[in-house]
């Protein structure tokens, strides 16, 4: 009986562990064809549309010193490779430098692990073929077989005797799991530590040599009512004897003014549109360097010299509007009367000009108004050292009062959030956190059918007719089990981050840099928890919940360990699709090109056309989480059977991604909001989490094979990894948040001796994409644009 039961499982188990090579070949063929077509299209269009594919090089002053890439088909690749880290730092800033440093570290780690996977791990696994373990999941045939046995005599999974007894020497190969778990963990922690030290040195040297307004400014929050004035705050800070105060900007409740400015902009756009319609279409020659159907702003219509926006917009140089005699003036409908039930058509130009004039008068009056001060202020010190002493110290004896932190750049401040009460910001934060927890359950439900498509046996359970069709058509079966799940998962990983980005912007954070870090955190939580952990669990329980709920914790752990092994082919196909298939489309900027005609269709005014041709924005919150996830997937599978099948496409993924992102960050895409490399802290924290998951997975794999002592040998490794995470948090994170006083003094002494260590002094850190931290409107560095905008 035992022999028959084990034989029924053995073939299916081997098929799931080894996988069907045809599925991977189909995935490589489809992804390679898509990627190659997109790559060739990019190489051809790159020189024809420099306004899109070299937008940052042409428009951003920080990228002006970058070398011009050759116009040959592939000549840009070696030229891009030879761009040094110093040039990346000077041109794109610390965030881009840290982002590319993660890719380089991942390439080094995966190259080493792939080498040992091919030289040691694969030969050992080939020498000891996998047999179905005693605790393997029951298949449909197993259930039918056991149903014919007397329930009182029916064997359990733990009682079934192995029909293929394992020789004593065969168990020795399981020590490989333990040894490589320690080796790969040590390698990852060593690379993380080494790279962190290098990034900290560069960051401290880079920021220590800066002396901008941003670097000298404190963001002071929790200001009590009795100190809410510029003079009192200045006196309070100077009484601490940490330095002199240059200026103080206390944030006030400018909501009425901000709303008026937003309404004024809507009137201005409608007035511009009305004038454009009235002047009629004009013949405009297209620039051959732009996209094929773009129309630049009309060259002749301009404002009168010396006039402001009260003058007629889009008027000719002579002040007269020459239009066809039959061209009617545009009209607009206005509603009036009780409950706005009546309407009439009026001249649109006159109506919006009058609206604009009245709004200007209202805004001028509001700018003279004294608004209620809030609990937040920006305090600019006389030196960077004084600022750093303030932000690294406890200023007040009361909790949550007079808290000093580093300040964002003036152009990075989200001014409408500066006057939100702290209680409202906390309420928004916790409400959005609760919403994300609810969404986690929803995404898990969405992933159930995707998990069910991976295993044909599960399709047999819920949709026998579909399973029968797939059995008769191997190619369709391969597409359904490889292409469809990876495509749906990829689509979900593209769409959900946009929603999480919107949620992050509703939390009331003070700066766009904080919003970007929040987007990274939220999107990583989605892709790691839902797409990896929950998806792995669903790979075990999907379509078979009754078996899962009636088993012991040990059997459940064994099934989860088997699920990780079973899902290897899915993750291999996913990495291949992302690397070979979709990375070239990122390089091609397919989304911008595809949406361009639709954006152009609605453009009417010169302002609209200028918005259409703006370079696309690069978001670290969208790009970084998925790359970290793929790196962690490679770590988790680095020692398992056929691990090279995961590590090889993973290595190719990061090599291709390095070139794609390096080109986009330096030449093509705008990235205006910067956090001075703080995303590296998030990368390292999540690598440590991935290592713990990897170690738990190794312990489960050893326990699955009844190697209990080896499984227990993983426990010290988990303890060491958690301890390292605690030590990293206390030792390295402060240096990635603040500027050391020694770095500041070192830069000052070097300047005094004529040996400046400032990296790329001519371009600064580019933290504001050339728009400048040094905003000096009305004599103030930090000022709400609504107060000073013309």
C-alpha cells in the first residue's frame, strides 16, 4: 500500500520541482521579441527625438556637463558605461547615486552566488535527485486511493514508509543548505556594510562641503502658542547659544490665499483658451527634433512689452487683434438666480478678464492680511554647523514641543500642509494606514485566481473543462500557466503604486522628499507582503483550503516550504518578463509616447503645449520597491534546487536595469524631489528582512527533509541577522540623516587651505533640479509662493 501511495505522488512532485523547460523557453522567446523590438526602436528614435530622449540633458543645467552620447545605433552604450560616479553625483544628485549603487551591489552579489550555484550547488543537487517527501501534498489520485481504505487503518503522512529508502551518505548533502545559508548571509551583510560605509563617506563629504540655505535651515515644529512669532522664535534659538539666526519664516494659515491663487490660475487658463479660440488656428512648422505631431507655442502672440496679465493675452506685437471678419468671439455659459437654475451666454474673453481682475484685487488684499500662525517654522542659521547642532539636540524639556529636524529645500515644501494641525496630520496618517491594511486583504483575494493558474491540479479541482483543454493543447497550457499569471501580476504591480502614491500625498507630509520615501515604503509593502509572502501562502492553500486547515503546524510549515519551491518557475518567468520584456519599454518611454497624442488632443494654448512637451518625471517610489523585491527573491532561492535558474535571469535583470536607469536618470527623465540619499536606509532595512525570510525558508527546507539538527542550526544565524539590523539602525542611520560636525569642519579647513574637497562644486547637489535652493523673494529664503508670485 505504502509503495503505491508514494508512486502516485513521485512523478507529479518531480515535475513541479524541476519544472517544464518549455514554459521558460516560451517566456524567453516572447519577452525577448518584445524587448528587442522596443530596444531597436529606442536606438533609432533616440537621435530623432532628442526633446524626449535627451530632455534632461537639454533642459536641466545640472546635466549640461554630461558628455554628449554618440549618434550611432549602439555607440551610446559604452559611452554611458564610462560615465563615472563623480559625474552621476554632480549631475543627478545623491538619490540617483544611491539608486545606481544598489544595482551595482546587486550585480556583484548575484554574480558571486551564481558562480557557487553553478560550481557547487547544482552539481550536488544533480548527484542527489529529489524524491517526493513524506509530507507532500495529496493529489487528486492520492485522495481517491485513500478513500478506498478503512478510515481506522488509513495511514497519515507521518506514518507512510518511504518506499525509496535514502542511503545514510545521501543526507550529508543537506549540510550544504546550512553552510551556504551562513555564507550568503555573511556575503550580503558584508556588501551592505561596505557599501553603506562608502555611501556615508561620499554623502558626508558631499553635503559637508555645501553651504546653501537649505543646509542652514531648521524645520521647527510643535511651537507653543506663546512663541508663535518671528521675534520670539529668533530669541529662543539664539538664547540656546548654538549660533546666530539669519531669518525666521513662521508658517501661517494661508489656506484662503492658496485657494484664491488656485482659482486665479483656473481663470487664467480659461482666458488663455478663449483668446486662442478667438485668434483661430495658425500654421506652425514642426521641429524635426520633437515628436511627430507636436506643435510648439505660436511664435508671434506675446504679451505687450512691460505689461502684466491685466493686458490682453496672446496679443500681437502691435497691440491689434487681426482676425477673420467672420470669426465670432467665444462665449461661455454662466448660471445665476435662485439655486443657479437660470443661465445666459456671455462673451468669454470679457468675462474671464473681469474675473481675473477681481481675483487679482482680492489676492493683493489677502497678501496684506495677517494670517493666524501655525506650529511650524523654518529657522535659517548663520552656519551649517549651528543648524546641525540644533537638529541633533533636544531643545525643550516638554514632549512633542519645539522639535528640530532637517529642512527640505524651499521648492520641495508642500506649503498647503505646513498649516495643517498636527492632530489632523496624525489622523490622516493612521486612517491611510488602516486603509492599506484593508486593501491588503483585498489584494490577497485578487491574487487567489492567479495562484490557482500556476498548478494544473488545482485547475482540475475548480474548472475541469479548462484543465482538459489545457491538457490537449500544450502551447496554450504553457501560455496560461506562465504568461497569463506573470502578465496579470505585472499589471497589478504597475497600477497599484499609482493609487498608493495618491494615498501618500494625502497624508499631509511637509516635503515632497518625505512623500517619495513614503511611496517607497507603501509600494514595497504591497509587492513584498502581497506579491511574495501572501502569494506564497496562497500557492499552498488556494483551491485546497480544507486540507490546509486540518493539518498540524509542522505539516503547514512543510507545505509552505514546498510552496516556495513550487513557485520558482513563476518567479523565473516574472523576472524574465520584467528584465527582457519590459525594461526596453521603460527605455523607450512607451507610456509617454502612447499618451502623447491624447494629451496633445486636448492642448489649445501655448501653456498647454509647453506642459505636453515636458520630460516625464522619474519616481523612486515606483522603481525601487520592485527592484528590491526581485533582489530578495534571488536571495531566497539562492540555495534551493535549480537556484541558478533564478540567479541567472536575476543577474541579467540588474545588468539591463543598471543601463536603463542610468540613461533615464542622467539624460531623459526629470527627478525634481530629492531626499539626499535617505532611500539607502530603506534598501538596507528591507535587505535584512529578506535575509530573515531566506533563513526561515532554509530552516523549513531542512525540516522538510527531516534534518532537524541542521534546521536548528539556522536559529543562531537569524539571531545574528536581527542583531545586525539593530546595530545598523543605531550606528548607520544617523549618518544617513544628519551631517557630522567633523565633515563640516573638514570642508571648512580644506577651503581655508585651498584644497576644496567639494565634489563637482560647479553644479551643487542638484537637489532641486536646477531650480535652486536659494529662493530670495522679498528678502526671504523660505516663503509661500502664493505670497510673492507675480
